[in-house]
C-alpha cells in the first residue's frame, strides 16, 4: 500500500482547516456579504488552524502509523478532537 508521508498530511490538514472555515462563512452569511466577512475572518482562520495543528502535534497524531493503529491511538485521536 502506498504510504503518505506525515508532512503531506500536515499540509492537507492546514488546507482543509482553511477551506472548512471559508465554507462555514459562505454558508452562514448571505452571498452578497461573504467577501466582506471573509476579509475580516483571515486572522481567526489562521489562529484556529495554528491551534488545531498544535493540538494534533501535542497528541502525536502525525507520528502514528495508522495502518497498525490500535485502540490506544484511536483514544488519543478522540481526545485531540
């Protein structure tokens, strides 16, 4: 099986975090006001991405080989979320 390196998963998490918050803003606010609100939300999006990635690094989520993961690793993932 093809093994994806952890640094790629790290980058994908950062990108997914930005897209998730951008999608959230576009769903909550009317289409005519999305550009206005997203302009002010970049600081919040960046801060939340840093916190999200920091928590995952703290719980060693990126260092786990998920093919051989057991109950202990899944509990650690649930605690990080």
